[in-house]
C-alpha cells in the first residue's frame, strides 16, 4: 500500500478503487442495537487458504473466521484485489467481530491476486468469479446457505457484478464507494484520462509499485507517448494500463461491466449503499443507487448514506474533518455496527425493527445529518447561476461574477492553455484553500455576491459551458468552491479538480468528434453530487480552466490519438456568456 502515501499516487480520493475495506458502510448513531447484542459473544477460530474452484478450474483462496460451536451459519464475504492478509486492513478485528456474533466471515483474494490462481483482469473477471464464489460458500458444511457481501471501492464493485449474475444464495450486499461510471469516473473523467489513478493503482495491485520513488511520478506523468509511461515507471509493459488507453471510448470493452437499466431491474436483494461528498467513487455509488431506485421493484429495501467523507474515510478512519472543513463528532463513528444491524435483519433473518431511513445525508456548511424518504428530495429544484464578466474574468483579480440574472450582450472571456504548463492541483491534500490556483491567468474565476439567505445545494451539479477553441481537441475543467467572509475558498466536489470534459467526447463517451476551430460548442461538465449549505455572507465561486495536473493527463490539443501522441500545442480558449450562449452553473437546491 506504499503508493497511497505518495504525493502523486495516493492520498487523494481519486485513487478510487484504491484501498480496501476497514469497517466499510454507513454511520448511523440513531440505529437500534441488534436484537442479539446482549447475547454472549461466541469463541472464534480461523481457517486459512480455503480453495474455491471456479468454472474454468482456477482456484481462489480465502481466509475465514468462524464461530464456535461448529455449525451452520450465514456467511459474509469480502472479495479483494489488495491481499487478504494485509495487516493495515485489520481483517482479523473485523472477522472476529462478526464471527463472534454468529457469522462466518470470509476474505477472498480475487483472481490473480494474493494466494489465488489466474491473471488479474480488473473488474472484467468478477461477475463470473463472484457468482461461483457465492455458490461455493453456500455449499460448505459451515454455511446455512445464506450469503451476504460487503466491502469498499473495488470490493464494492465486485458485489454489484456478483449481484447482476444473480447467484441463488446471495441474500444482500453492502457496497461502499463502488465505482460504476466508466470513462466518467475512471480510468477517465469526462473522457479525460485519469493518469493520477490508472498507473499508480495498477502497479499497486500488481505489487510493482515499490519500484517507483515518490518523486518520480511527476516525471512519469509527463512522459510521452502516454502509452509507454508504464515502461518509464517499471521497465516493462503493464497490459491493463495499455488496454485502458487503447479503449478511450465507451465500447464493448467497457460495456461488459457498465450496468444498464435492465441489469438493475433483475437485482431484487436488499442493498445498503454508502459514499461521501468527497469520495471520488461517489459518481458510481450514486449511479447504482439511482439505477435501483428507477428500475427495481424491491427498492423499498435499498438504503443510502452520504457522509462528509473522502474515499478512504467512507470505510476507514474518520477524523471529523476534510482539510479545512470541520464536522461534528457523529461523523467519525465506526460503521460495523450498522452493518451488523443490516445483516441481522436481512442475512440472518432475525426480523426486528430496522430504524434505518431510506436516505441519510450530511449537509456540510450546516454540519447536520438529515433523513430523507428519497434522494434527491422530491422538492429539489434546479437553479441556474449565470456567468458574467466584461471580458476579463482571468484569475481572482478579474471581473467574473455569478448571478441569477440571465446574460445579455457581454464580451467573452479568453485564456491560453499550454499543456506543458498545466494548472497544478495538489494531489497530497483535500479540500484545501483554492487561492493558489485562482491566481493564474489561465483560470477564469466567477464569484457571486455574498448571500443574504442560506442556499442548500443537495443533488447533482453541472456546468453548462459555451466555449470555442482554436484547436481540434482540448479539455475544459470546472470547480465549485465556497468562499467564506474571510476569503477562504474551499472545493466542494468529490474530485479535487471538480469535473472535466474532453472536447472530442462532448456528444457522448461512445463517440469521438473533433472540433472545428473557432466554432462555439456547448459542453456539459458534471460536478456530480454535492450536499452543502452556503451560509449567509458566503459566496459561490466557479473556476473554469483546461487542466488539472498531475491528476488528469493534459490534452496535447492536437486531435491526434491520445495514447500515442508525442506532439502538443497551445490552445486559445474562448468562454461565452451572452444571450445566445448563456454559460451557467446548474445547482440542485432545496426551497
């Protein structure tokens, strides 16, 4: 796990399916204790290297924690690509906790990882292997035939893929921070290659990361052609990394694991979802939530918690803060108790009162939990803040503003994007002061007047940007921040850079269309979901630029294939905000 402590690889929520589970799930201090919580805890024994045969003959290895007396118990399964015996994951504590309460707890190395056979192939292998593992567990002498799954990040996505296969003995799942919107979330964001995640993560999973020193990452990320950065890093090809780059559109390669409406309609088991406002896998977690809500007849047994957490904090240690943002103490509690309540009801089948709201969200700014009958709330509305300037919105010293007033005749803003001098986004911190970025001339800054009343944003946030470029391809990046009365500007999105769109994918990720230089086009930049109250005296601010290095690969602006391009050029960008081209920030707000 060394890579996650490095400046460029890791301690940012964009590692996405990075770290594995440590007490994953939602925090809910108001929940009742499980009915058997007063019962004496059972002794626990461990078994190692249990071999589960897959349909192709490969065997996957699992360690297990089991209760005494020996008997038949419901089973909780975690499937990990990070190694089932990593001490920092504290599986022994988690396994002992559940086994002592009457469950068999298993952690399995997925194919090609740890002690398991085969070759690791990202999530493409997990649907069939998940099905086979669940059914193998159900047939064991220590199993009563009822299997649940839990885990975070990659481990959350394995649950959804197993559930899509509908193994008969899978009773419920508890996915936390599960990725699911491919090329929108990873290995690209809006089609912009997420280089700060892809190669560091793959090297970590493949146990090759130790060969890369922390200071080498920036040089590696600048190497061209991008396709050969793996050899620059470790002296050899990394096939999955190259496959990611060679499939930049949403083709059949990705559609194998991309869920469609009909997939959700077939999943009829209870689900406990968890994500965070600062979790880079929030897009996927809420994609699954919305898919189940829209298509699944059993959606009354779907639950959601969104806390003020980064990716790691959704399932690991919660400090009650995200850099400059401080939260209440009830955001730091462990989640295994909530898991236990859920499993007692749905996996063990003990019934009882499950006082869990359909959706439970924490509003930052106000710093309060709210229980909802649905998410987003039924009375949420879309409100547009329009971009304005006199043609000089460059940097914090410019004249860019945001307001509810629609634009009339206004001059556009301009900036030059140089891929060799991209906007730096510090990958080592989270939600820090944005003022350094806002000092650059290639960053447009639009700020509202101080608010007189609180403004509650709860739901999807998008930027509708009207822009032109003198290049055949380029990128646009946007970020929403809260500016307090002292001028401190804090990022609110699930990504440190906000959101992005690659111009060639402006019409959809399943197709490429290069630009006609100088022609005004509409771009939709997804900032994903935000739950935040802008307090009186605070201001909204939107930053618009074209890069976020080292997290995102800077567009060379040539229109050439990204993976093999070795050239680059400057792009002169024009951002319009007038009657015919009303660029705007679209917020989901509560009345």
